[in-house]
């Protein structure tokens, strides 16, 4: 499913996907097809598509199919009944199939030790009442068979939601005061992100996997320095410190067990660098294993679709992101991704990992099915897309509402986490964000929601702004008022002008009020999905920032983080710290890192003890 449908330009990067298709007859009114969209050995997802080939509308439909060994665990967009032998009928909103139109419904199943089967679909609507079966390993056949319009349109057509559409009972909910609950009990979110499975970045001159994007969780135990650390040790240590939730970034390709960027020892033609004792079989299995292990440790999980591609990464900003990207001209930096795109581009030098709304909704539904598939109750929320800065609010709110509908069709127990937008899009469109005195971070801006609320039940919604201090980006509101020549400068331009940085809560917090804080006061659940940084920045930062900002001698990022913690305490806002692991070049982590880009390059991936000052910050937020 994942390679076939992404139209990857380079087979060497993503390989081949195998999909199975059963194409129905067209004798009477409709053709019926059965497609296996994804097969990971123990389970699968699939779609049945019904296309009206006649001249009259079809009013109501029913189809049947039977497995020898497979069983279904989740279904969506149809009324499905049975065990082994199944029957599906229309819902009220997809009852009518006009001439030339299609409807489809989806499902997730277990193989029960067999393989994903391709049964015959039958029913009066299917022409002569039967459909012929065939299978194919062709990527194009798989893609065209599974890409009916109903997945996207069904979400849109039923996007008008209210609390009456949604069960008031569920594992995770938001109460009337905007606090998150689990099984009816208040659940204070004490969270950090733990990254790597969304895709790392290899330099273009790397000896192995040059310019690669390996999907592998950082665990502090590398093949060149085997520390003995494993995931369980880290879970024991961070839960003892108070963490009860992990935000886990992934990419669409993480869901594909066969993606070569998630498999194999890098010394033997693969891409993985963790020590053999902690090395994953594939990225999909690593994701599933982490969720189950977290459940066993009473850790809740937020699954975050962090990008449209493991190669494009954090730059994306939209589902169909295309170059140029924000870091294309970054100095002394070898990790640009101008040769990769999620949208179709007319450039033979760009590898396209095609992504769009329909594929995204399918991924969201697959993730939503993990709770039942894995037998866990710890998937608290799905963070539907990371930092969608390249959308207007109208565009993003529509996508978010469609995402809720898609998730809710599969799983009524999880919450939907929606991030904010930015102050403008890549095409130069300005987005309202309140006063021009403060500029929002990517993902921070919820100002437009005041006039255009999300049509998602509050009891199922978490608003999740992202905000950072100078360690990640120097905003204009950080400029020293005593230096009028620096007024309005930001980023590298401010550093090159030797501008001073002043963290003034009286200047910064009104921006947070406008961008997101006002919504907490209206009873929305709110978890800041990312904040963090090097407390002694620019110490610890990449060389380019150390040199540009070496005139900063005070702990400005620590001041900024304390200002945010004060604000969150005042507003009763919770947060996920970026990050548990220390490999972030922008922020470091809750663990110290042996690596230093100047003095100890060989220390990469080796974790040291806790950064206690960061834990003190979190303990103050949690008021522990």
C-alpha cells in the first residue's frame, strides 16, 4: 500500500509493494472490487469499491464475501456484520450511487497465521451477483484500484459533527472544564516526545545510506558504542521522573514494514545504526512494539504524523509539500532536502513521494485501528499532522474536520489532536494572528479559530500549539527595545547584526494570549505539543549558531522556557517537552548527549545522565 500508492520515482529508495486486487464484473448495474491495501503479516487493511456502471442511480446496496482464515477487527463507512462470512450494507449518507460514481468502505483484519486473502465479492448490486478474483503485484494496478473517491468525500460529506454523533463514553475524553480524562478519571498529561521513527537525516556524503532517511528510534545504544541501554530502561527512568505520556512522531513510510529505510544493519547494506541487541526488524514492527511496551508500562501514547515523507521531514507544512523548503539556504548545513517532494513536480531531479488528503485519511484510519489490533488502551490521541504552517485556517480546519470524521469511523476512544498554523504560507498569503508585535511559531497560530471554530466535538479535541524560544528561532519579539536598529529583525539577520536578545514576559505573553491562550479560557483541552531548547544557548547549538550568536552571554532560552512554564501554570495548559532523547540539534533532550559538534563528534547517539535543570522545569510545570 505504502509504496504502490506513493508513486515513488526511485525503486532503489522504496522498492516494490505487493497489493492484491479482486475486480468485479460489470454485467448489470455495478462492478465490485476487493483490494488489499496493506499487509504486514499478522494483519491487513482493505477496501471494497462499488462503481455504478449503469445509467440509473443505485438506491441502497449490500455485498457479501467470505474468508477461509482471516477475520475483521475494524470497519468503516458501512454496516458490517458476520464472522468469517461477512455482509456489508450502506449507511444513510452513502446509500445512493449515481451513474459513473463509486462508494467504498474499508476494514482492518487479522490474518490468523495465514496471509491476507482476496475473496470474491458477491451481491445483487455486483452485476450478475458475483465478482471475479485476481491478484496483481503491479504498483499501478494496486494504486488505481484502491484510490476511489469515497474515502475523502465520505469524510467531507459527513463533516458536520456534534456531540450527538459521538459516544459520550469512551476511554479518552475531555470534560466540561477542558481537562483530559481516561476511563472517567482526570488524566494530567506529563509528556515528552521521543523521536527517530519519523525519519533521520543522513548526509549526502555518508559512507553508507548517503542522503538516506532511516526510520529508527533513538535509544542511546549504537553499534559503535554498545551501552546496553534499551527502551525498557528509559521507560523505567522517565516514568520514575513523572512522565506518563510519550508523543511518538512517525511518517507515512513508518507504517510500511517493507520500506528499506526501516530495515537492516547499515554495515551489511541496510540503514539501521542501533546496536544489534536493540535493533528493530522494520519500522512498522518497531512502532507496534513501542506502543505495546508503553501500554505495559502504563504510558499513554500520542501518535504524531510528523511529515508527508520520511525524507521531507519537519519542513513539510502541508500534505503535498514541494521544494523549495525553509532551510534551502542554511549555512554550514548538509541536510537540505531539495531533491524530495510530496507533491507532484515537473523536475526529473526531484524524487516524489506522493501524498494527499485521501492517503492521509487512510493512514489516520489505520493508526486509529491500532488500539484494537494491538489490544491496548493507551493510544490517547492522534496528532493529525505536524506544524501545518503552509495552510490558511480555512484550508486546515476543513482538513482537520475530515480527519476527525475518518478517525471516528474507526475508533471512538481516542482524542484528535489539532495543531495551529503560522502567520503566512509559502506563497506569500498572510494569515491573521492578532498584533504584529508578536510572530507565532509554526503550529502556534489559532487566532482565526475565534471566528471559524472547528466542527469537532470538544470532548474529542485537543488543541496543540507549538512554540519555541531563541534556541530554535529568534523571533522579532525577542529583540532588545534599547536597540532600535534591531527592531523587526529576526533569525539569522538579527544574529548577523549582533542584536541583543531580551526575554520580556510583558511583551511575549500577549502574543500567546492571542495565538492560543484565549481558547483554554473557553474550555478547550490544550497540550502544547512541542517546546524545549538548549538552556544555555548558543552553547550546545550547531556551530553556525554558536558563531553567529556568540555575543549572547546570558541564559536567554532558559529565561524563555521559564516564562512559558509560568504562563502554562497560570492558564492550566499541559505540554509535551521536545524531547526525551538528546539527538535534536535545536534543543537537546531530557538526557545529556556525549556528542558535541566541536569537541566530540564520535559521541553521537551516546546518552549520558539526565539534564536535571530541564527536569526541574518540568517538575515546576507539573507542580510536583
